[in-house]
C-alpha cells in the first residue's frame, strides 16, 4: 500500500472515475492518507460522486507523475464507518475549513478492495504495485 500512497503523494492530484448510470464521470481529487495498512481516499458526502459510489462502488483512479509514470488503481470502494479515518484525514490534509460542524459538510473516507494497481510507463508494461 505504501507504494500506491507514495505514488499519489508525488502526483499530488489524481483522478477518480465513477459512473452516473451509464455515463462515466471523472474528477480530480487530492485527499488521501495511508492508515492501518490501507490507502484511504476522501470525498464529500454532499457531492454527487458519493451518491454515484453508493449506487455503483466500482471505481478507477488514475494519476500521473512528471517522470512519465502513471498509475491505474481499480477496485471496489468500501467506505469506512469509524470516524477516526475522516478525523485523521481532515487534520493531515488541512481540510478543516471544508469539513466542519459549522458548514455541515462531512468527509467520506474509502479504500479499495478486490483491487489492482499498475505503475505504467508511457511505452512499457505495467508493474503490479500490490505484488509482494
């Protein structure tokens, strides 16, 4: 998991793809942490992306690093129910102004299960980041 987290950190911005019915949707994301052996990603519960993932938890994440490598991280989103994950991510990513009791916004945190993660060079084969 550390290799995936490190890739996302170096890329800074990554893209989360979901489906809205039959229409693919993609958006930039940046909130992530590694905790308890998982790469955790945060999205707002008030956003359409959260509703889309509730209806269809199959997602894909893509990220690109300046060295020409890109990541394809695919799996089934599983939302964390323990508030410690959201609290830790809000503090680590400095999201207190976006997610707080005053504005009512809540951060949903998820990890991917049944996942694949490939580090791919533009003209080369991918390296499995989940392989031991």
